[in-house]
């Protein structure tokens, strides 16, 4: 990865001094992700203790993901810019408290139907937590400043997912209810961090600009933004098919090859660890902006990872697969987040679309992967997922070629682009 920004990007401490609210926002995102990571490791094993097979474990993940995505879809279709018009602090804080209550409810569940009900309720709460928080992070930034601010968000939530799965697996072996108690504490503490914060000026009830300029302030024409926005949406969705399999089918695979829950937690930690490393690198580089080759390379890596999962026979092999997934999904995730927010004032809505695709990918990957594994064999879903990624990449190539041909005369010469982007 080239073009690392040293002179352009101010140190993180400088921005924190000017905007101490970022400390509370990153704390909330970090603690929420620790909680989700704990539950993602513990809940599949709890479901297996209740007698669930691959499809049942996948359905548990799908219930929460489909509910999350369904609510986001309804809000997007019928309520427009709900995340841009209401106070992000109040929405996210209330939702995080409900997530804490949901974690407590997991502790009291005694059968699979109860687990499904809790997952549904937590999906509703999560849909009111992430989009406003993400829009809050990116408010008022463009170009390199936007890239750095989004990297703070990505590093905070992904750092939580480094700790969460390992902690969830270890705590589950001590006592099956203990990880859910820890998850509830994390969500409550995250809500407390938001309570200490103040909404940024200009993020609430800001009118939509009806006459956007031809560029977003960094010399990139709108046609190019729209092209990469569409391409990144497809890659983001197919990448989260992989994530759905990793979160909800890898535990079943791990059980079948003799990996204990505590060891599996450490294996899954590698996914988030390498994903965090990719977020850190991308937050300090702009050489990948609006270059499709990097995005295509990340998807090729996911194809290889899925083929590797179909042959993994131990903890070490599975850790290599999860590490590869972390690197590649880290790139597709950051790309979709950056291209979605760049040059658009409707960031709450854009973040909701981003999260909607995460929920759909999680649900489809986890559920259909489980059904395929139950019906045709425990490793069937992984080569099928590799095919889906390859098809998605082919669609992206056609999108890029069609729109580039249509707008080939609209590129702004480099000499006319601004040399300096607005600092934080």
C-alpha cells in the first residue's frame, strides 16, 4: 500500500484536543463491539447446548440480522433521513441501554425459542444504535479528514471485536451465563460514555442541499463517486456473506474438528486483529481511493479464504482463514464506508444503507450456509460462497466499465484539483 500520509495527516492527539467528544464516541463503539464479540462467540455454543444443528445456529444469527436489516429498510423507505433529523446522542444512548437489557435476557433463556426472541429484540435496538453513531463520527469531514475520522471509528469497534470473541469463549467455559453478564456490563458502560458526550453542532435537523456541487471539495467528480459507491456496495454485501459464515458456521466447523470454545475464541480473534490492522493502514493512506484494483484484489483474497475453509482441519488452519478474511473484509468495509460518506450530506442515511447490507449479508450467509451444510455436508457452504464472491466481482467490473465509458469525458484534470484538503 503506497502513499502513506505523514505530512498531510495531523497526529491523532491534535484532533482529540480540538474535539474531546471523539473519546466518548470511540469508547461507546469499542464497548459495544466487545459486547457483540463476546456474544458472537458464546451464543452459537449456547445454541448447540440447546440441541441446535448448523441450520439452527445459522437461524439464530439470521433472526437478529434480518430484524436489524428489516427495520433499517423500513426506516430508509418510509422515514427518509430519520438518522439525520434526530439527536444521535439520544438515539444511540437509548439503544445501547436496550442492548444491555437484551444481553441480560440471554442469561435467562432456557430454550431456543427464547434465544430467537432475544436476538430479534437486539436486532431492533442495534438498528437505532449504529447508523446515528456512524453519522456523528463523520459529520463535517471530507477527503483525508473524512478518511482519518472514519478510521478512528473503525479502529474503535474492531478493537472491541479483537477482545470480545476470545473473552466470550473463555468465559463460556467457566460458566455459560457469564459471557452474557459481561456483554451487558459493556453495553451499559458504553451508554454511560454517550451520556457524558454532547451532540456535535450541525448534525441534527440539518437541511438537505438540493444543489450539490459537481465535486465534493477534493476534486473528484460526482460521476466517479457514484460509480465507486455502487461498486463498493456489491463488494460490501458479498464480503459480509463471508462474515456471516465466519460468525455462525465456523463455530459448528470448530466443534466438528475438535476445537474447544476457548481456543475457538482466540481463532476468531485473529479475524478482528487483522481487520484492525487493515483499518489502521487504510486510515493513513489515500493511495487506494477510487482505485478498483485494490478492491478486486481483496475479493480475490476472500475467494481463496473460502476455499481454504473448505479444507481446514485444525485451529492453525482455521486461524489462517480468519486472518485472511480480516484483511480482505477490512478493505471492503472501509471502501464502502468511505465512498458512501464522501461528498454526501445524507450521511445518516448512507450509514444506514451500509449497515443494512451488513445485516442482510450476515443473515443470508449464516442461514443459507447452515442449510447447505446440513443438507449437503458440513463444508458445502464455503465453495458456494466463493462462487458468490466471484459473481459479485464480475458484476462490479461491468458496472465500472459501463459508467466509466458513459462519463469518460467528465474527469477533472489533476491540475484543476485542489492541492490541500480541509484539515480536521
